[in-house]
């Protein structure tokens, strides 16, 4: 109970603090389009920033109006998750520097790593300024797209549940700030705690899957990643450096730091420059494989992983049913992580989110950079015809309309709510 109260107050305090202070990004700077100029975006995997595009809505069948949104959003763009990632790069190179083993290029690399470390220091795992922008932008777009949901007579309640990580709580705060700016009448109820975290952040039991995929990655890295180019560029004695240091780890963390570069403040060196295109592509394939195995529709692991997400599915359905019954709620917002969201979408959209297949061939089946960037989001929008019980649902993934496999659409992306709910209840066995 103390945990629940502590985190509830934290969420409320964050929202209040944001409402009472100047925003990181001025509202006048919100823009509805971003240009994709990043030539390496497809290799940034889950560390790619959100890409905003123009959205197009298929008109709902005649007489149907939106009245409720079930939402789950990943936190916005962040700094690299752990300091150990930085230490895995800097310690070997500092040791080599002290022993005179670095080439001129090696000294430049060490300088870039130090600059990267200074920018990341004290912010590991925390949301960046871009992440704040992403959630304000997403809320603003939701507000404009579904104004009728938030301006209903007699309904103004918005439920909000974040994961117990500050990057999720702060993402929620910026999202709610923008909704409040658009609709001052909305009533937000924020709650957090262990009982909620169990379904919002449901990746606690993936240890055996992690161990299997990590060992495979290590084996593949040693078999397929040629260290000679990198060690010859960085060290005066390449073979000695390969014996002395774990250069596989150095290159892996260079990939992580390079992949997350677009999420970080301006002035941070791009560490992708120290890897060849083939080295970047290869390491992306390793990361994509691990993510697909752990959280998507892999033949080997989905039967183990997906039941851990059933509590989240139940929460979504139960709260939607309560809103349908007339509890005054117009939206239930959840803020969490890629791990839970990948599983959730693999359940809801099946092969339309990630194809079924062997995990070691995942790049042929699924793209993490395309399908789970920072600030990824599910929006399930419910529609009603007048005051009747004739309900439809539309599924938006990263704001785009998606077809739901196995269901007959009423029109375009609109499905009978009863059919949609029955399908999910059948999957989770209730």
C-alpha cells in the first residue's frame, strides 16, 4: 500500500509540476510532420525516435461516433538505459591509452566516447527533450483527431497508469499536459504501484528466453563479426588488443550508442561513424532477433511469453467495458515499455504486427525499427451509434489504421466490438 501511495503521489506531483512550469517544448513549436532524413533509421531498432506522418482516417459507417480510447504508449525517446553500456566502451580504451596502444584514430574514438559519456552522465534511462516533445505531439494529434471523445456531455474522466520508471511517469506528465491544454474540463485520475506494474511492465519472467537469445548472440558475434578492421583502426597492436580486451562488447555498445544517437541532444557525437555499414547491419540483425524471440510471434518462445501479457489484455477489455456501461470515462491511458507493447500487439494484431516464424530469421519477418520505435503507441478507438449498444472498434498502431486478422470488418478498419472482444477473450482463455 505504501508503494501505491508513494507512486500515486509521484505521478500527481509530476503532472502538477509540469502544469505549473514552463514546458520543455513551447506549444507553438508543435508541428504535424517530420521529415525522414536519417539514412540509417532502419538499423536503429527500438532506439529510433518516433516518426510523425500525416494520418488518414477511413470514415466510420454512417451514424457512428467515437466515444472512448484505450491506449498504451511506450515512453518517449531516452538516453541509453545503463551506465554499464558506456563503461564497456570507455574502460578498455582508457586502459589502452594509458599503455600507449591507441592509434590517432583510437584517440579520436576515445574523445568521442568521453563526449558521449558527459552528455549521458546522470541521465541514464531518462527521457530526453525529444521524448517530451514526442508525447506532447502525440497527445495533441489525438486531441485534434478525436475531439468528440473528449468533449462528450457527462463524460470527462481519464484514467492514467504509468510503469514505475520515471521515463514513463514523465512521458505521461507531458502527454496529460497537452490534453489538459486542449480540454481543460478533463478530469485525470493517476495511479501507480506494484499491482499495476505487474501488467503494465510484464517482462519480469523472460529470464530463460533472455539467456537463450543472449548466448546465441554472443556465439553469432564471435563467428560472424570480424574484429580485424576495428582493432587495426583503433590499436597500434591489433592482435594484442584483441587478446587483452573484450572488443566484441566494445563494438556492441558502440552500436547501441550509435543507434540511440538521434534521441540525444545536439552536439553528441555519432558513434555509428566508427562502425562499417556491414557491422551496423549485422548487429542490428542480432538485436532484432533477440527482440522478436522475446516479445513477438516466434515459433520457439511465443507460447511462453504471451501469457505474461494476458493481465494487460484483461485490463484493456475490462476498462473498455466499464466505459461502455457509462462510468464517465473517455480514455484509459497507459505508459510503459517496448517489451510489453510488442507482446500486446502480437496478440491483438497477430501476423499483421509480426509474422510467425523462427526467431533467428527475424529480419525477414519483422522490423523493430519500423514497428517499435520510441513513443510507439496503441490506440483502440470505440464508436457508438447513438445511444445504442451497437459498438465498433478501430485499432491504430502508431496512429495508423490496421486490420485485425480473423475478423470480418463492418467497413474498412471498423470491427464489431463484440467480435473483437470475443477474439481476445478466446486467446487469453476467459
